[in-house]
C-alpha cells in the first residue's frame, strides 16, 4: 500500500467528521442573512426576526450535553448517523414551510439534530487520533471547521438568498446531510459505546435545556429595548432552571453531567475560554455584518464577502496552533489567541467603522479565533476517556452560549451608544481573559513544580 494512500485512509475519518462540524455550525449563521427574505416571502412583520434568529441556537445549545450522553449510551456513530438523517429530513421539509410556525419548527428541529451530531462527531474524532501529534492536528482542523463555518455562514446564506431563494438555505442541507451520512458509514470506525449502562437523566436534561433556552431567549430579547421586561423574566427563569439543574446533579443517582466533569479544572477552563472566544468574535462579526448592511448600504452578499478575510485567517490561526500547542501548551496559546482577538477589535474601533477597517479588523479577529478555538478544545478535551463525550457537549454548549449572549449584549451596546463602543467592550473582555489564561498557565507550572519538589 502506497504511503500516500495510507495517509489518505488515516485522514478520511477526520475529514468527514470536520465536515459534519462545518455544516452543523454553518446552520447557526447561514440563515441569519436570509431573515429579511423570509419575512418578506411569508408576509411577516419585523417582530418575527428575533425568534427566527434564535430558534436554531436555542435547541442546538440546549441539547448538546444530552446528545453527548446519548452517544455514550447508544454509541457515537449511531447517534451521529441519526442526527444527520434528522438534519437532512428536516431541512427538506423546512424549505416547504408556508408560515412562521413551520419555519420556527424546522429551525428548532435542525438545531436539535445538530446537537445530536456535533458531540458524537468530536468524540469519534478523538477516538480516531490516538497519537498526540495527530490529535493536535485533528483538533486544529475541527476548530478551524467550526470557526470558519460561523463566519462563512454569512457569505453562504447571502449567496443562496440572492442567487436562488430563502428556501434554498434549507434545501441545500438535504443533499449535504445525505453525503455526510454516507461518508460516516464508509470511513468512520464504530467504537463500542463509552458506557452502555448509562441511564439518561431526563429531569436533568429538561432543566438544562430550559436553562439554556431561557438564557438565549433573554439575550435575544435584550436587543429590543421595548422587551426589557420580557428579557428580565426569561433571565430569571433561566437562572432558576440552572439552580434546579445544579441541585439535580448533586442528588441524582446517574446525573446528566458526571461528577468528574464538575471537578475537572481543564474542562472548566476550556469551557470559559470557548465562551469568551465566541462572545468576542462571533458577536463582533455580527455587528460588522449589520453595520455594513444598515449603515453602509451593502447587500447581504457583499457584506458576507467583506468577512472572507475572517474565514481565511481562522484557518491560518487553527493551522498555526498545532505546533504552538506542542511548544507552549493550551493556556498560553489561548492567551495569545485572545490577545490577537482584542487587537482585532481595537482595529475595528480605530477604523471608525469604515469598510476597509472592518475588513482588516475582522480578519485579525479571525486569526485569534482560530488560535483560541483549538487551544480551548485541546484543553477541555484533555480528560479521561469516560468524560470525553460529556466534555465535547459541555465545550460546544459554552461556545454556543458565548455567541448568543455576546451578540445580544454587544448589539444592545451598539444601539445604546455606538458600534465602536461595542467593539471596545469586546476588546476589553478578550484582553482580560487572555491575562487570566496566562496567569492560569503560570499557576499551573508553580503547582507542578511544588508537586515535583514534594515528590523529591
């Protein structure tokens, strides 16, 4: 067997699984640019824009941990295949929707299907790459796929709407989902379930889903000043559900999130980094897209094309992270990536919201996004094998919440003050978290040195 052929065979599972990540994350943003066309096509008023923008993210973010536990119980390739079938089928039906309720149902079910797919795809990717170098490279590709998809969604959605129709944003997913399913069945190994005796904690799952959905809905409502009361009530409901979830996790015989996950410092820190990374990058990109269309008068497609630099440099940052991780470690790489994100947002502030400045600033943000995504995923998935499935769900939940909450808060700031003030806040948050990550790295080294001295 030729060496090139053997390399292709080894890379095939990673390629297919990264494609799953790309398509599922693409669904979060690809429909965003189609919202005005959906409103016009179905004769809806502007109040329907909020639910359309958040339905997918609510179900995607809310069910990620549940999807991970289903994979642990029934086998990750089986659950991934079921998610892909559901995603393709719902997308086909969603393109035929004739009312707001039908579009919302399609978007929600798409998000639920994606939540089944993504955690299992990441677990299978970790299983397919046992060696450290191969795993770092695979995680870089995975993070690049997700980060690039979030930015590319604006371009893809704008192109489909302008060249075809808003329904094409749904229909395109049906053949793509079918192709991914074939790829998974052909090249991705099917390991045994991590824990076939796992009992699904339905009350815990319901509380987690309710908490995430209420927080995402509250974040979306914050963008509308007239909905401040509703946002407050939703936030209180989310906090109450979260408190109930924590109580349930302490008392349940078989909790949805294993006790080891709560005690994992690496998983906790990786989730925090994932949250801040998307809150300061995806939100900045959304603000840039809105400003380009609303203030500078660009079309959806031209606005998306302006962000191509972001998509391209996400790939560059992700590729550069693999060798950097081997030398510096994930916390240091995450600190460097967030420092770059802060610099990109500073460029956006200094550019005064001009077109060239937005193109340059978002490109720099993309470079930092790629670096931090890989580092956060590497840190958060560096856990014992029995936690790998849950870790993938928790990390992705953190990233999705970061996108939803960060976007809502920054859009609100842009409305109250200006878009440059919102980008300035994103820069400060990224910079502060970079310092925290760097300090955590140094503290970890000190603890390791103390342990070595004690052992000596």
